[in-house]
C-alpha cells in the first residue's frame, strides 16, 4: 500500500487506476476469506475512501465506504438499510414534492436547472448516528436535493429564492464556490427546515462543478499534446504531493500509514492566511500546525500567533474561517518539546522531531570532541595528532558509523566511551606510527604501551632484597592490601601485578621463572583508584555519595556522572587511597545509600559502564 500511495507524487494517474482497482476488489470481496475481507475492508475505510474524498472522487468514496462498512459490521449495515427501506416510499414522495416546489420557484426568476434527490450513503448516516449520539430517525438531512444550473450567477439566484421559500438552519450554510476545497470541490450547501420541522439539505452547483464533484481530479486530468501536464491541475494537487512527501521521511511502515490516516481524514477545517490563501488542516489543529504548513522555517521561528487579529496561545484550536497570522523571530530558540503534545499534523510533528534530532546531534558532536580530547590529554597522548581524520576514520568503520562527526556524536550521547575509542586507536595505529608524534610528554614506549607507574621504594618489599626498582602495573592497578606478585621485566625492574590480573596469569603460563613473591611494607604512600557507582536516578544522589566518601576522609580527584536511557545514574569517582582496606570500607558505606544498586572498582583501561 505504501508503494501505491507514494507513487502518486510521480504520476496522479496511478491513484485513479488504483482507486478503480480497489473498488473492483471490494465488489468481488465475497470470494475472499472472512479474515481477508475484514483486513481489506479496514484498509479501504481508513486509507482509500478518505483518499478518494481528498481527490474529490465522491462516486468512488461513497461506494467504497458502504462496501467496507458492510464487511466490517454487517449487522449494523443491514439494520440501517432495513430502516431506510421501510420509509423509502414516504421519503421519495416528500423528495418529489420538494423538487416540484424548487422547480416552480426558480422558473419564476427565469432559471432552469436539473433538480434531483441525492440519497445519503449508509456509512455517512452511521457516522452521524455515532457522532451525534442519535437514532437514525433523529438524524436530519438524510434527504438531500441537488440543483444543477448553467453558471455561478444562477447558483446564487437559486440560493436566494430557496431561502425565501424555507427557513435556513443557522450555521449550516457553506459557500464552497467562493472558497473551493483543496480537492477542487465547489458548491453552495444550505440546510433548510421543511415540512413538520424536518431539515433537508440543498446543494447548488454548475454542470462543471457537478462533474468535478462526481469524478474529482479525474474530471480535470488530461494530457495535452506532447504529454505536457496540465499546470493548473498540478497546482491543485500540490497539497496532496506535499502531504505524501512529508510521509516519505517516516521510516517505519506502520507509522507511515498512521500518519497518512491523520492527514487524509476528512474531518477538516479551512483557515486563511492574512493574504487570503486557504489552508486546510485537520480538526483540532493549532497555529503551530498552520505555521509548519506554510513553511518549515516559519514553524521553527514561530513565537506567537494572532487569530482574527487577537493574540492567542500556540495550542489554540483553529476553526473554519479563522484568519491566522504567525509571529516569527530570528532570535527564536526554536521549537519546544511540549509542541509535540498539541500539534495534530504529521508534517508538524516530523519537522519538530527533525529539529530536535539535528540540535541534539550538533551539541553531542561538540561535547564528544571535548570528552575525547580531555581523555587523550589525561593519558599524555597528543590530541592534535590522534584527532586527525586519518587517525579516526578506521575507528569510525570499526564502530559501523559513517563519519567522524557520527563518532563524536556517539561519544557525546554516551553510546561510545572515549576509552573504547582510544583502545581501538591503540589496536589500529600504535604499531604503525612514530610514538614521538602521539605522546604529549617524553615517555618511554614501554611505559605507554604497558601503562605502568613506578611505586615508591618503601611501599613494596622482596624478602632479603633492597633497592630494587619496582613499578605498579597499570593494567590491574594494585593497592596496598591486594594480593600481588612481581614480574621481572627486561631492563625495567619489577612490575607488580594483582594475583587476578590477566597479564600475570599469562606470565605464569609463559614465563613462570620470572615471577617472584613481593609483599606490602608498612610504609605506604597514596594510590589512585577509580570506583563506579550505579543507582536509580534521583536528585542529590551524586551529592550523597560524595558526602559518604568525604566522611571517610578520602580525597576525590574527579567525578564523571551520566544517566542511561533506563534512568540509571552512573557515577565514576577517582580517589586517593592508602590501602585496600580503606577502599573496601568506603565501598561498603556507599552501598548503604538509598537507591544505590551497585558499587565496583574500575581497572585502568576498563570500559566504563553505560
């Protein structure tokens, strides 16, 4: 169905053919299974009948509606048909009486015309019963008279004489000749109070208008010599093409069809620009819908609205005949999210969502670049070199992204961490480039790649040995109190690892003779450690955690916090710790805080939780 609908933007003949095809399908629907009957009938009532209405092909519309209604609710269909049939003779006699009276009246002023009764289709009567909460006998204007004359002057002449013969019902006159519908429909509509107080409707039009009302765009569509399109018809159809083009931006097929139902639904209002241009909107639409229908930029810069010269709120419901003026400002901050709660048109919703997506992306690109640059500097790596596009493009591919900006946006949005990016860069580039280009401070290659730091000579001891250079391995960041082993490196002293360190486990398998026992001395220094706290997001949660850490007299070097899509607060604290017992103590205390779910120690290079 989506392919059929979108094809209209290329050639309007497609929809005329498809509507005729759908009408044929509905006429032969009794050959299908009951499930298929209901499925096709539902789609017909929701999409194809409203589309026929919007194109002005009322002959198709009425039959499509009645056939679909028959298959969707056979029992009610037969009940209405039965009750209409019961009073048919009485109604037909009354219609002939009205026709004779109108004919006599217009003949007296020298007008001749074709006058006939037009029966209301069953589905339209059912809709009025539901909308007005009335029984079929209480529904007025079941009777409709159609008067067709030669020209517009005669249309208004007939209207004048009819209004002298019967009293018009207030609020029920519509001049679609002066203000045609976007589907090119033109007529005068008036509802009059007839015999016994029963209302009846009269529609007055010319023969050209009648042809349009029956066949809509099919009555106007034609191709001139050389397959040149009718420009006037193209202009008339621009509203339909615009609606369908807005739908193209919706990726999901289900959402596409739902949006189309809203825009094709025939419950509409007609409002005016200050210059008199007619804008059609769904019932309940507001000035923001109007602004986006005029132009996307008018919508984005809208700061206020006037309706009939009076300033109104942006969610003010528009009514037929309103003159709407949009107040714009170049300094407008743009749409607000609450607009999505009151706009009715899919075009407005789509444009507002696009604006937020673009604004959020731009902010995330700036934020992501800043986060990555700071992380590189913190690791003593050179941002000027590693933020070059050629140093990031392969990383972009590894994350299945399209551009470096996509990468920065993902970092800013918290989807990818800077640690993940730097890890990928190490895998890809560190063996192929000169280290002096990427290191910000003059460090040894082994220090960079192995991420080790020198320990104070008094912090660790080897039994019977003094003055040996020892380093705490950054791969596992051991703290005083952790169970550790020493690994004798080649030319750089002893590297100290935690027993559960993956690198140490590897050394035990491949170079066991280089592993020695070490132990912590009583003369301990200060060590950096990172912990991650997760909890249910709430105000002051980060403050509560920081207060507990401060109570234990532990120094906080940095805090990094964010909230996941599942409303989980994630906080990373870098602390200065003297030994493992202090770390265990503060972790236990943090776990007692309300709404805290998890506390864990983070190893250097480990990807932070998201």
